[in-house]
């Protein structure tokens, strides 16, 4: 099944925050060197192909001062070039100097550029990379595009390095696949960003995700585990949350005193991640437990996670259950980085009560923790779903039938999705190799609000483009299906790629102005097309 985007150019924004990847050796050791990375990439053919640039120097995206890769041939897909812009921070940071405000800055930069780019790469130092990827996974709410955090253990300035592979791998994945999650790419592997931690300071294989399998493996082929990719099923537009709260991590050790714990939990501390022994166990000394209970009673949210990198906390032991009785929340198999950033995120939401924060800490919000019982292999698709959604053609003809009949029978897809979300999530995003169209394109073109709703609820990706580079929103607007345009916009869709660059929309809008077709103009305006005031009446 083909799930890549056949449209032949993708636009990626690289937010370059610093890290070893662009460092040179200074008097005091490695430091980030301003402009070095961009200039080096500009001079390397694999990162910038002047021929591809000159071919498209007349396109409207040339003003972005972009770099463009040669055409790729990843996974046997048709060649695609990846046009990218580097937003370099000043000053560049060693990631040990990153603060929670920097996570908010990255989230804000993604939000500001969200509709212009297809995907985002954050170049970052490895030391605190997993904190940033965890934090971003929460700050970026209702994400519909790929975000990849990467960097290197050896700088690009060295002959032998991992910078080239990491950046090229991240660019290739970002340019070809819509994986609407915050991911971390390192050593040929794409991980869910809130499941990783840095386990080696000297191996090129520096990150591990002990409790969750990688999302993509890059070998000779690029293999995406679509069954594990999260897709939005709610109709909400992307937005960045831009606050953080005062939280901390405390690692228990044998002999820890109650005074240390009390000092740690003193105001203004609002939340604490308690790293406990093994399966969530702690000393049962009365003075220690009293210090923890006092804090819980004051409304401090305390979450227990394990000091072991693999496995989960549980209530199997008396020494673990004792903590839960105090009001401490079990954090399942979350990494320390994830638990800390999630707690900071939730506590910074003014509308959430302490009780709600406690409940949400134990609830998966972005696939960051495994719920008990969810480890069992996914059930096979129900036979009736298989019948209905058997092949790509099957899915498309089903959608054509349901949407062109304009019946309310479309929720059959929604019902199927509820029974087996992974399988149906893949089916609803399958792409017809000839047209590059996904079912959402077809339903939008046919103007079936019921079918469009059902597909979105089943995890259809709103940003997919067909072989002509058009989104479902473009087709809905072109056909004048106003209510479908409304739904797609609520679900986060925007016109992009060929919709705007080929001049198609401008042309159609001009025609509508000329023929005084106010209805068409209203639909295009709703879809986000720019309509010049002077265009409206000439
Ligand atoms: N100290 C560097 C950093 O985190 C380490 C690296 O990027 N490999 O910025």
C-alpha cells in the first residue's frame, strides 16, 4: 500500500537551535559556529543542487532563499526534491543551555510557519534532545504535519561524522511522509519523540526507546510502521501551547532524608516526578512518607516513574502501593524526560484542576505511555471491514459510492475505524498510485460532508496532496462544496503546494471575480485563498 506523497516537491523548515552538528573546536572545546552549517550545506551537492534551483528559480517559493536537494528515489517512489529553509538561532546553543522557554520558542516558530511548510526539522544538541522532543510533543496540539528533532554526535566539520546521515535521513522522511507526530531521528531510526532517552555519550547509536518500537527504520528501504503512527481523529486545528510550569525531578536513593524531600517540595514547586526503585517502590520510613503526603495534600502533583529505563511502575509490591495510597500518581512506563515535560505542560493549563492533572498524567495524550492491556497484539481486521476496505481500489470505490450517493451511509467507515483504528487509519490514507489521490480527495470532490466527516474521524490526513500537488480542500473549494470546505478548515486544512504555487487558485478566483460569482468567491475565501479587495470589483 502506498502511503507516501507523490507530489514532486516538499517544503521543509529547519529550525537550527545549535548542538554538535554545527560545532567547531574553539579555545574551550566544541562550540556552535554561526552560519557554518548553512554554508557547508549550500556547498554540498547532496544538500543543495544548484541545477534544481535554477530550474525553479521562477517559482513563487524562490524568495524564501531556500536550499533544494537533488531528486530522491527513496523506497522506489518517484523522485522528489526537498526545498528547505534554515531558520538559524542567534546565538546558537549547546543543548545543555536550553530552557523550557526555548521549547516554547520552537513551538511558536512552528506555529508561525505552519501553513507555509509541509514538515519541520529541529536541529538540536543531543544532550537535552529528548527533553525537547518530549516537550514539543505536548506543546504542539492537534499536530497534522511531521516534526523531526535531530542532531549529531560528531560535527559536520569532521570528515567522518553522523551529521550527514542524520540530517539527510530526517529530510528524506520529512519530505516523503506525513507522520503527524513529534519524532526524533538518530542513527537510521525514527522514534516517537516522547519515548526516547539519550543512553550513550559516545556511540553514534545514542538514543533508545525501550518501551515503544521505532516508527521508521531507514535501511535500503524506508520502512514506516503505519500501525503505530498516531493520526488525529478529532476535528481540531493545530495550535501551539506557549506556557510551562514549575516542576522538578527527584531521584530516590537509599538513605534519602525527609528534610531533602521537604526542601524539594517547598513552594513554588507545583509538581514532582519521583524516580522510584524498580517497579515503583520506595522506602516506607514514616518521616519520608509524611513529607510526601503533606505535599500531596497541599495540591502538589507527584508522579512516580521507574529508575529502570525499561518497564513500568506497578502496585505489585507493598513498597509501591504505599506511595499510591498517599495520592501519588503512577506514571506507567513514561521516560523521566517525558513525565517531567508532560507535568509542566498540564500544570500550565489554567483551566485544569489538580485532580484533572493527576488523572491526565496517567492517561496517554500523545502515545507517551502504554496503558495496561495495550501490549497485546492488535486484533486482525474484522471480515466485514476487510470486505469493504480490501484494496486501494476497494476503498476508493467505496468512498466514491458512499460520497456520490450523498447518503448517510458513510459512517460505516467511521464505525469500522472505531473497531480497528490502526487498520482503517491506514486504509483511509491509502493512495491511488495513478492519481495520487486519497479517499479524502474523492469524498471532498464529491461534496459528501458525511463521508468527509467519517474519513476524518477515521484518521484521514488533511494535508495529503495528489499527483498534481492538490489538497482535498482545493477540490472541495473548486467544486463549490461549501460545507465540506468548512469541515476541512475546522480539521486544520489549508491550501498549499500547487494549490497556491501553480497559480491555479489565483486564476480561478480571477475568473469568479470576472463572472461576479459571489458564492464561489465566498467558498474560496473560506478555504483561505487571498482575494485582493481590488480584485473583487474590477
Ligand atoms: N553538547 C552537545 C549538545 O547537546 C552534544 C551533542 O549535540 N552531541 O549541544
